[in-house]
């Protein structure tokens, strides 16, 4: 008996674009890896001897904590917004992170950045402990943005997640995950946001 032929049908993905604005409901603490920090890590991994500790420059560290786009505007990585949306699946029954990773994409510029609009910014001086409370404390100088917002473009597969569902997911991400340092996802209460309405 001749085996039955199986025909596979793969429909074209229903890719749509959605533009919206997220508005901060708490301050956004920025913390980009500075070029100096990256260089120190490379030197350590390369086996170079530890140099004498340099005198810190708080103003320089604070300014270096911001991402800047090609027009020198303070910006934020689009990928971080997608990660917040994907991680928000933990708070929604029946939604998996695996599916969301292939169903939504937040678009940034050529460097993957989105400019941030804000009313004010300042330098923070925070005490941190790297690796737990048994380690010595250190100070971090980082930028903080108040009354911030971002216009974002989301590409989504509408056959998997509709536009209204994308906005609901974004609101859940803003409430449960947040962006930047000390966000809810990392046991903080900063970097929360919601979708602008009206």
C-alpha cells in the first residue's frame, strides 16, 4: 500500500506595525557599561596585571551611564523593552516567553536605541553591594530621568498576538518588570511605565 502523502501548509506570517508611547510612572535610572569599565574587564580577562586604582570622577561616570544615539540624545535600548515584554509572560496565564520572543520585536535606530523624552535629569549617588551583603559596599554614579516617555514602534505577528494584546502586554511589562536599574524585576520600584492613552 502506497504511503499517504502529507502536505504541509505554512501560511504567510501576518506581520503588522504598532506605534505607541510609554510614559514613566517612576524615575528611570540609566546604567550603560562605560568604555572604561569594558576596557578594565577585557584587561582582567586577558591576564593583564591590575593597575593602581585610579581616582574616580563622579561627573564622568554619571555622564557615561547614559546611552546616546547618533544625534547625541539620551536614549534607551529597544531590546530592553522587548525583554521586559517577554519577561512579563511570567505574570500572564497561558502566555509563554518562548512564543513571545518570536512574535514581537521593538524597533530602534541603527544602534538599536530609542530616544527618551524627559523633563529633568540628575546624577544619583547610590550605595551598592556587588555579589551580596558579605562583600564591601561601593558607590555608583548614575543618571536619573524624571517625567520620561518614549515613542516606540513594535513589529508583531498579528496571528499570534493582536494589537490590543500587545498594548496589554506592554502595560503588564511596565508594571511588573520595568526598565533600567532598581526596576521591579530586580526587587526595586523604579523604571515603571504605562502606555499613554488618548
